[in-house]
């Protein structure tokens, strides 16, 4: 397989999985087992394409929040986004100082993918019995901030899954509202994480194939835009159970592959 084709495939995987509740980190690590390992700088930079896509989708919402700070509702929502981000940033800084690092073996990805799928089914069953609410409380903001840290520590957890279901579990039961808050919190979080990782791996820049990186960024941005627009329509009238079953099937398949010695 040519480098260009493998780059396109990795960009597609990043674009699809970054905001769907199925884990981009886990999928990229698995894909690189077959397509060839890429540098951390490559993986970090193509993530920027997915971030750009979410900014383009929410630019009106973001502009409204930033220019209507005098309105109580906008100010309250923006402050909750900021608090959620600061909780994540603080937790991420502590995790970095403690030397926590994402493992690169398939076993933890398989386990978190499987367990995450089961948890989605449990949470969906619980939320179905709760009153519908689109109110973002401070409790929601705190738990979303805390649960974003999980994705930084456990590959396969999924940042979007951990934040969406944290919000739903603590009262933001309207799925579109939970999804929007999770995605908006993800913008500064992902920008900060990407900038930090880019600076950390900038020494790799001289040997990086920047043409391949550019292709990956563009593909990731286009695919992420399509994937998020689809998801926002989907959650208007559907639960997340399809993603739960996908995770369960993938997790079991990965465990079987590990057991057979195909992956490790």
C-alpha cells in the first residue's frame, strides 16, 4: 500500500472517530498495526483537522457566546464551559507530571472499548427512565471536565463518549444538548492538548513528511465535518446504543485477536 493511500485512510479514521463515541486514539493505534506506525507529530497534527471541522460547525454558537457575555444565559453557559475546561487542564497537567502515558498495546484498548460499550447500554437504560432536561448545571460542567481526563489516561475510552455520557448521567438527559456541551468543551481541550503535544514533539519536525501531514489534516477535517453533521442529526431522534454494540463487537474481536496471537 502506498504512503499516500495509508495517509488518507488514517485521516478518514481520525475524522470519523474523533467525535463519535468510539475513540479515535484506539482506532488509530490499531490501524497503525496494519498501515505502518506514524510519528506522534503526525498523529497530533492530523487531529487539528478534526478540531477545525468542529469549529466550523459551531462558529455561530461560539460567536454568540463570546459576543453576548452581557446576557445571563450566555454568560452562565460560557462560564460552565470554562470551568469544565480548567478541570480537564488541571487534571491533564497532574497526569503529565506524574508520568502517566497512554499504553500502546492493544489489550487496554480492547478492554476499555468493550467496557465502554457495556456502560453506554447501562447509561442509556438509566437515562430512559429519567425526565428530559436540557439544563446545563454546574454538576454537569464539573463531571464533564473530570471525565475528559479519562480519555487522556485510558486509550479506547473516547473523549466524546466519556463527556456525553457523564453529562447525561448527571442530569443533562436531552442527547442533543449533552452532545453540544461535550463538543464545545472539546474545542479548547483539544486545541490545548494538540498544541502541547506539538511542542513536545517539535524535534521530529525536520524529518517529518509535511506533504503527508497536509493530506492527513485535510482528509481528517472533511471527514470529521461530515461525521459530526451526521451525528448531530442522528441524536435528534436516536439513542447511542448502535455505538455501544459496535464497541462491544470490536472489543470482543480485539480480545479474540489477542488470544489468537494475531495482535498484542
